[in-house]
């Protein structure tokens, strides 16, 4: 297990792409309270579809962390890698500041 060091500039996380459309290195969301084995990471449009929210008017820099009122979708900020693949995500409450800065710095679409 390798903890991701977000303090390094230009961190690229292998496999950080939408599991539906394949878009890479954009802001991704995941379902909160879902076991890692069932985890999917989704771009804004696929995440919004999943929770039946209209995200068409969301633009940078005003990207909300939560897409849905129930906060089912949370930003997908990986915490560590195993064998070069994402092994886990930070719990929403535990994402370190540098992790947030990394996620905020990714393009929306
Ligand atoms: Zn997608």
C-alpha cells in the first residue's frame, strides 16, 4: 500500500477516470458509504445521472462538492494505491487539505 502524497506538485493518479465514459483526470465523484469492492468513480455528468440531478449548468469555478441534496455522491479523492491501482478513498470528513487542493485543481469536464 502506498499513501498518495498530494504535497508533490502535478500528482497524476493512474486509473483516475470515469468508470462509465472513461474520461481521465477530471473531477470524479463516488458513492458515499459503499464498500471499496463496489466502488465506482464517476465524472460529473455520469454522477449526476446516477442521482437524477441536472448538472448541465454547473461550471467552474463554482463546482459543488455535493451534487445531490442527500449527499450520496461525494468527491472521489483516492488515499492510497496498491499495485499501481487505487486501493481506497478518503472518507469525506477526512480528506486532507492537499487532497482537496488536488481535486479542486482538476478540470470539471
Ligand atoms: Zn463519465
